[in-house]
C-alpha cells in the first residue's frame, strides 16, 4: 500500500514537472499526458485519442498531436516511426534519452543499452562544432513470440 502511494506521488510530481516543460498547462493537456504515461509501449496519436474518447474525454485529436509533439520536443516522450511512417510516442520517465528495439508485429518495445551511440553522437557534435544535436536510432524486427507464432502457423 505504501509503495502504491509512493508511486502515485512520484507519478503526480513527474506529471506536474512534464506539464511545466510543455507550455500552458491545460486540463486537456494533462489528460493527454496522463493517458500517455499509463499507455503500455509506443502508441500513435490516433490510438491514444481513441482511448481518450472511449474513456469519455472530449479532447480533440489536434490537441493530442500538439501535446505529444510538445512532450517530444521537451524531451519527455520518445518517438518511433512504424513501418508505415506513422509516429508512435512513448512517455520518457526521466530526462535521459532512450533507444528501443521494437517488434514490427505486436509493438513490444524493449529499451536497449545505447551508451556507444550516445558517445558517438557527442563526438560528432563536438568535432563538427554543432550545438543542440539530436539523433534518432530506430531498431525494429520481430520478437521471439511473434516468430514462434509464425512458425506454428506455417507448420499447420
């Protein structure tokens, strides 16, 4: 019970901090942020909007897009492009940039160790004299569960 309260307090503090990073704090932005925080894995703006509408929210799709984009620009959401080029978002629980390995079949996302990529990007930025350098590394494939399902379907 105490752990649940601590988690709720931490989540509330993080959400308040996230709201301060993305500009004007509105109830609708808070709803979008809350939905992203509890979403499992990466989710599209349209899918998040559908969940919000199903839960009775009147948040517009454009507000969802603007809020997710603002969170990404503030470093509080990671973005991944699926095989169709659609942007998928995942709440970033801390300020550290993360990279993921994502299943193209089921959407499973696993954070991967990315120290060498971060060091490489830093070296390139320093050597070039560029500032505020951003990078995106997208790793995707099919997870073991999806591969097993395909193998079972092929043997039938």
